[in-house]
C-alpha cells in the first residue's frame, strides 16, 4: 500500500532546481509541433529553472518515469501531453509532496482548460508565475480483477466509455475532438446495456445506461455536464442517465446544451464519495478519456492526494 504524504502544502522556492518535464512525443499537439517541447524548455530555463526533459517511451510508462524522477529528488514534475498522458504521470506523483504542473499538448486538454491554464504550451509556461500549489483529492478506480488506478478528471461508465473503447486511434489522430462526435453518432442506433449504480454504500441503487462521476465541470473541452464541481472539493458530481435506447440521448444532449439537465426526466444529479457499478462485461469504463476496461467497478475519492499547480484565482472567481 502506498504511503501518502500528509500535511500542509510545502512552501515553494521562487525557482525550481531539479524539475523534470515528462512529455509524450506522440500526443496530438506535440506530434504536429515537436518544437513546442524545446520552446517550453527554453522558456523555463530563461526564467531560471533547472529542468530535465524526457519523452515517454510507450503507453503506460509515464507513471514509472515520474516515480523515478521523484526518487532522484525532483522538486517539480511538468507533464506535457493529452489528458491520458497527464493521467499516467499523475499516477506516479499521487501520494508524494512533489507538485505537478500540466502543459496542454493533447487533443482535448480538459485539465488545462478546467483550471484556466489555456490551450497553448507557450502561453501556459509564461503564466507559470501566476500558479500556486494546491492540495487536491483524486479519484481511484478498482476494476473486476482488483486492478487499481487513480484519475484526476472523470470516470464514465456505459455510453461514453463505449465510444472511448471503440474509437479508432487513426480517426482520433486525424479528426481530434471531432472523432468523439463521430463515435457518438455511430452509437445512435445501439441498444445500450444498463447497469446498477450504488452510491456511498448506503444501499440505494439506481439503474443507468451512462453514469459520469466527475471532478471537473469541463467535459471534452466543449461541454459542461457536471456544472458545480471543482477539483478542490473532495467529492464527485454524479450524473446518471436512464434508458437503453440511444436515441433518447438526443433529449439529454439538448439538456446539456441548454443547461436544463437538472430536473429532466431520466437524469439524476447528486454528490458522492464512493460508487459501485454492477454490470456485464459489455458495460465499459473510461478514466480521463482513456479506456479502463469493463465493469463491475468501484470508484472512490482519495482526499489530500496530489499537489497540483493551479492559477491563484482557480476556485476563487
């Protein structure tokens, strides 16, 4: 079991003396514009920071790289890539006192958009002096075979996870965020498998074909489904959608666009700290926009788990 750092957020020096920039060279934006990594390094060095850069070497390598950097005395981990890459790296930082800074190098950049860092690497680096370390909770997913993983943004069960699991990597690389819409329209004629959702272990169970346990308001960069949650709150905002006919989601989508989900028949919005999802093997789970496998699954809040660099105004607007 991992031993977590407990206590106040450590005071930071003006300059970082042993920072590590871990980046995914195949992330959408960094693949198209590889010079952005050198540009970020140059700007950080000009500002007086000592930064070492290292590319991830394949899927699921970012977490081990972050752990190795922390073992070498890192005082800052900078994660550059999409939300999937940031998820990997964060899994190696969770439980330590070392702050994590994110640079938007992927397709949707949900985390960077959520906290207000923006969608451009150069601008995000230049705003570094406007950031402060904030201790936040994270989500933890436990799958049917006991495998466990942390996530920062959201867990989706059912419809959106099916889209994530079946989305062609080639289509995603060509169309970016639009690829998810193509995948969504392709699911419009499916009969959706339904599953049980148990909240906070209190015995109450509801039925859904899509459940979103979110830590952020921003969903995919363009929409807000969970509209009241923030990263510095130790809870999920849970939105569940009923119905096994995919066309029913046209009504739900309209509710999202017009901010009329609350009170809509078939939609339930609540807060939770622990969730259990029952279901067959065709009920799938996504974490931070990446495939996580099938249900059944348990999702819970891990408080005081990660130090994230956020704008000083985040949550105080």
